[in-house]
């Protein structure tokens, strides 16, 4: 992509026509390409048919749950997600971030603030994409992780798909081999969201990874438990 704003495509999902048109008009004057939807119907189709950089989505949508839509988009796509809503509840904000939204804006908002958040999100997304392009794969213990496709492969097994949490945890391990990583620190790295203080989240993800990559998940050789502290990735990474 070039650095001109008109190369960026926004999808505004908002049932209030006045608000939707106001946001669309503002971003169009800033030379963004803008698509609109009054509800959540067809979002997946629109994203599949057109490259969309950021979805600005209201939580309260007729016939749809904006939080559930955000979860689905987060799990199936790499599109940026900003929740735009009248709700000012801290729980809603935390839940929105936990399920995969990248940012959260409460109405009424300053359009310039929303513009700044969109620019920052696009910048972060593109920075992450550049990092992934520099090294698309990481290998360990006969396995190869494809960073762009989020899947594992080996000489003896077909490709294994990873959930978002499994992928982010494995990448964290691969970036810090040979180091004891505490559960609390891993919780901060996985999804980069605000998690409920429950260490079982990491334990469950570790168990899932072991079941996929270890020859014997009951006697792991790659992801080791450091009792009382956390986990250590024991394999060489290249």
C-alpha cells in the first residue's frame, strides 16, 4: 500500500443513518475509501470481496451482536476492528478488547480523535505485516510454523491449523527459546488484550499445543513446565 489515505478502505457498520453518514463524510474528506452497512448482515461477504483495512462497528446492531461479530472477524481475518458505541460500561470495553477488537471509542466522540485512532491502528497493522514478511516461517523440532497462514507443518503430518490463542502463544515461545516465561507475562502477550486474572487460560493453551507438537504430550520435550514459575521452550529455533 502507498501512504496516501485513499489507499485505505474503511467499513462503517452503524444502524443510525445520521451517525453513519457523518462518519463516512468525515473520512471521505480525509481521502479514505469508505463503505457502509446499517447492520451486520453481509460483513463477511464484503470483507471477502474487497480489501478492508479497518471496520468501525457499533455494538448495538439490529438483529446482530456487535461483540459476536467482532469475535468472528478477529478469529477469521486480520482486519482492524474499532468498536464505536454509546455504551460507557467498563465491562463492555474489556469484553470488546478480549474478544479481539483493537480499539474502543465511546459516543459522543471527536471525529479527529477517531481519525487518529484509525491512523494509529493502520500503522500498527502494517508494521506487524512488515515484520511477518521479513520472516514468514520459524522452524523447531521438525516443525515449521507459517506466520502468514497461521499453520504448522512437518514432514510426516499434514498442515495443522492453530487457533488465534495457540498461534500467539507459540510465536511468543519461539521468540524466547530457552527462557522461563511466567504465566502472568504470557497472559499479557497472548492477544495483547486485558485478560481476566486466570492462569488456567495459559495452561489450557499449553496443553493444546503439546497435544499438537509433542510426540508424547504427557512427557513433553519441547514445552517444559517450570514448577512454580511457568514454562520454558526447550527446542532450538531457526
